C-alpha cells in the first residue's frame, strides 16, 4: 500500500495547526492534534507526535504545555503580540491614503499572524465603513516606484491631480490633472506620513525649492534618466523637523515664532513640537510660559492657533503678528457680512 505523500508534510501541518488553533488561553491535547491532522488526511501516532513537537521546539517554535486533567500544548510567544497587531490595525484603519479594499486585505493578513481566537479580537475592532479613504488603488505602486527612484538617485515625472467642483454633473467632485495636464518634474528625496496622508518630499527643479505632493494624487509616475538635483538644499534641513513645522503639509516661510502659552497646554506644545524646544517663563503672565518654535507660516498654522483660543498668543516676530491679525480680521469680516 502506497504511503500517503502528505505524511512527509506532517511537521508543517503540526506547526500550522498550533499557530492557527492555539494560544495561551487555548491549547490542544495530543488526541486533538491527531484529530486535526486527520482532517488533512494525515495519520499520526502519539509517540511520533511527541518527537515532532520536540523537533519543532528545537527549530524555534515556542511550544508550551499546561497540565490540568490532561496535558495541552500551545504556542507561547509569536513574532507579534496581539496588542501590537491591534496597533497596526488601528494605523491601517485611520490611514486615509489606504483604500477601504486594501485596508481589509491588509487587516486579513495581520489576522493570519495570530491564532484564530486572537484574530476574533482584531475583527471586533475593525471599523472601516464610512471612514474618509482614498479611492486611488494605484497608491501602492506609486509608493513602490518612488522608493525605487530614491534608491536609484533618479528624478521622476508625473501628472498631479486636484479636486474640482462640477455642480452640473452627477459626480459633483472629481480629480482632474493640474497645470492643464502638464507633467511635473521633481527630484524625490523622502516619503512622509503626516495627518493620515502620505506625502512625497521633493526638490522642484524648475522653481528651485523644496515641495511636497500627496502620493494618492500622483498619476503615471515615471523614472527619468537624469539624476536627482537639490542635494545641497535637502542636506540643510532636518526632515523630522520639517514635518513638525509644516502644518498639514502646507508650505510657507520657515520662521522661529515666540508663543505665550497657558501652562495647561504644555502637553499640546510638547506633542506638536517635541520636548527639545526653547521654553522660559512669561514675565508678563505667571500662568503662561514662552515657547520658541520653528513653523512654516501658513493659514493652516493660523488655524491651529485659532483652535487654541485665548490660551496661546503669538508675540514675535512682529510681521507674523501682523499677518495673524490680518487673517483674523478677514475671518471676522466674513461672519459680519453673514449677519447683515
């Protein structure tokens, strides 16, 4: 009688069964492992199973045993703990640049890294429907191509899209190519995840300045024959600092700003700018402190100041104070007109 060819795969199936069916709360007895193997058409004896478990343990699988009325075997430690997988699931769910379809696919792959019982915990926290998500399925190829260009020190060309409004069409919002379809040519230097979106930080060869672009709005990226430019300009900046100082990735003149901040907002300042910033007491208000921070001056920065209400005040430089006052008057006038 011919030997079942699957018998040679017995060790692999035992490992599969233990990884899928067991964890610290759920073990399997030798008889239950034998039954699971039988479902795959593999016969096993108790004595040979003990040898197989020892081989897998020697190989590196963390096989633990627990003795109550009988002995149960389970996988102890894994590459990822359930708490770590939950963090990754949350990151995928909250990422706008990952489509709903791809989010579900990635989460399904993460579930495969845990036991079936732990996977149910991950499924319970999946909330993707009605979240704001990109519809651009090509973003993953865009990211791969941009990484390829950076590693090969090559410039890139692409079309760049923006949302347009067409009230007379059934599709009111539509992505259309900017610059009347003219291709952009830039030197890619880094990819940055900010405010739930993915951005390319690049050197604009034509304008000779550092710019950033939403990766999900880029289309038909192609690597150029020419090498990247802007190396000297990029070496002058700290990319982590650049990301912190650029609100919502909107560009603007980089300036060191002095803020008078209510002490109750120390956590807000630390979360935004980190702990290594200039801080001193405010001589004019004992309930406040002075924070010196580098920011790119933009309407988004002013919006952040607005959101903190009367607990934060820009005190210098004077031209930034004037710009904020002008911005404030513009917003205030808009609501005055609305009341008339």
